[in-house]
């Protein structure tokens, strides 16, 4: 027998305690939004439906999640409680015969293994509901789960609705549940809001269902919710430790990992060394044998095998392999470097392509440029690509060498094997195999002294 699974992610709340213009579920954590982290915890189950319940700034949440093609959206126009939120999926799940996993959009540290285990426990025991729970030393604020020695739950009572005696129960409700949908559906519409908050509580369905089972998580960090920025920062620390521990165990060396941050979306091959104060973000991939850092930021970039990057910033760019980058290099907006390129001190490369074994070692700006193989860019070479309105291209073909402090005024093409003299200002195309020199002729004036006058000297009468 198969057990189809649907997922409802509660993401309609404002998140008042974040004190932010941004809806809580869109705050970033480890390179993804909170709610994207929640969706990532579904990795080991195969839901056939995924529904996000949106409300507060619904359009913003929808557009931030538009890339998740399998996600459906249901709107909860007024936030009248978690039970009311789940009532909103009733039309969407008409006729659905499987289980419904309910996740809070603000619980981002759940492991895929935990979700898989919970669904399995639910199916194996043929439960009406299975609730992820934990024993907290300080359960203040959480709903308390009341169950017997066999983990069969009788009810959940919110902290504020508990008697002092009930508050001594340390087993808390994580807000993560698996329900048998055909059993849950009929008990949702009759929910009442006769509680301290006058909200429709999802937790009240527990009294109407049987059997309901509690499943304690092994690691309580997994179910901590984010309500304020302090908790967001604590969660980031937990996530960073997880990401870096996993990478180190997979064969990556990190020097002083506490000073390194790596997004969950980054992939790093074995035998990479990452030095202190290095930050890898977004869709970055680092191939085997690279040495990254110290002091480097790489975002949304692909770094090919055997590349060294030191004290540099690389964004939205590609280094094909065996590159030597830095110190103090800035590659951005589709800089694409071929194999074996050396790019060094105070060089900025934007929207440009370098062939193989091409170097720009010092003090240059290359923008909208296409360079061939074995080009050598002299210190201080600038592509003057902007006329104040438009950007223009520069083409530099194989084996060409530019002299120190040369300015290539785009649009301009230098053929193969050109040599540009130091200090040249190149405004027109140069054919292959030519030397171009544009400086004025040298003049040496012998025995020359400056005419010095002292303005303050008393005037001769
Ligand atoms: C809820 C549980 C509590 C549990 C805690 C765990 C209820 C009644 N209580 O309390 O037992 O210990 O989570 O963190 O369910 N949301 C909506 N629409 C609404 C209300 C909430 O989408 O109308 C969303 C919120 O955006 C949030 C989630 O549901 O993602 C939880 O809501 P919240 O108000 O934070 O519930 P808690 O008071 O934390
Ligand atoms: Ca909460």
C-alpha cells in the first residue's frame, strides 16, 4: 500500500517580534530564506503536493518562492490561528486520501532524516496524528503535550492556557505534525476559538483524533522556531556548524572554521583548503584541490580545480581551473577566466572573458573585454569602456601584450601578437604583429633650471 503525502507549510504570519518590513519566513538563513530551509527538510520524503499558506505580504512570499515549481499557494487573508490556517487547505485537498505533513514556516533547522522518521512512525503505527515533540528544560511559551508511557497523546494545551501544574510538563509541541488527512479534515471546521488568544488552534484537533502519538526528537536544536533576530542568529550558528562539520568530514580542510561561513547551497569538492575569514555564498562551487582564502568572499561563482584565491572578492564569475587569483582581486558580473590565468593585485575584471594562460597581474580594470590565450596585461592597463552613456567592447587577441599604464579606448580591437607601448592611449584598432606607441617624442633639454621667483621678496625700488 502506498501512502501519498501532502505538505502544508504555515507561512501566513507577520513575525511581529522580528521588527522587520520583511515577512518573517523570508529572512535569510545560510543562503536561503527561512521557508526555503523548511522546504529543504522534505528532501527524504516525496510529497505529491506542497502547499504554502500565505497571508501577510502574500505577494512577496509568493514571488520569493516562485522558483519552487511544485509549490502551490493558498491564501489565509486573516490570521486567525494555526487551526484556521490549516482549514484553508480543505478545498485544495478535496478527495486527497493520504497523509498531511504540517510544518511551521519558522522552524528552519529540521533535518530531512527527522521528517522521514516521523512520517515512517506515523505510517507504521497507522496513527491519526503524529507530533514531533521534545523535553525542554525551559518550556516557557510552548504548547505542552500530554501523553502516556506509550507516547499516546491525550491533549495539547498552550502555555498561556495551562494551569501552574500543567506548566510543569516539559514535553513541548514543536508545531510539526503528520496527520491522516481523511481523519483530520472533518474535525477542522468545528474548531472553536475559546482560548486566551481567541484563535483557532490546530492543537485542539488532538482531542478529536485517535491514536495520536508523540515522537521526541533526538536533537532539540532541530525544532527551535525563529521569533526574533537573536534566535535567527543562534540558528545561523547551528546551521554553520552543521555545514562545516559535514564538509570537513567529507575531506575539506578548514583553518579556523569559526571565522568561515558557507551557505547551505554551496558545494565544495574534497581536498580543498579553506583559510580563515573566507565566506562562500549562493550557488558557488569549488572544485578539487583549490586553496581559498584567507580573507576571501566568493558568491554565485564556479571555481575550477587547483585554483588559488587569496584576499579577493569573486561574484557571479567562473574560473575554469588552475587560476592564481589575488591578493586583492575583484572579479564580478560574469568574469570568465580560462585555465591557468593569473590575476593579481588591485585588478578588477567585469563582464569579460579571458582565454587560457592569460595574465593581468597588477592594477588594471578590464570591463566588457574579450581576451585570447596568453595575453599579458601590463600593470595599470585600463579598458576605457564607458562613454558616459553606453559600454563598449574591447577585444585583445592571442599573445598580445599591453604596456604599463596603457588605456584602451573602446570599442577597440588589438590583433594577435600586438605589443602596446607603455603609456599608450589606443583609440583605433591595431593589426596583428604590430607595435603601437602613442607617447610624445622624448625631448631632453640640457642644463635646464627652473625659473624660481620668490613672491614674498621685498620689491626693488
Ligand atoms: C504554535 C503551537 C504551539 C507550539 C509552537 C511551536 C498552536 C496553537 N500552538 O504556537 O503548541 O508549541 O507553535 O513553535 O498551534 N500561522 C499562520 N496563520 C495563523 C497563525 C499562525 O500561518 O493564523 C503560522 C505562523 O506564521 C507560524 C506558525 O503558523 O509560522 C506558528 O504560529 P505561531 O503564532 O508562531 O504559533 P505559536 O504561538 O508559536
Ligand atoms: Ca512560533
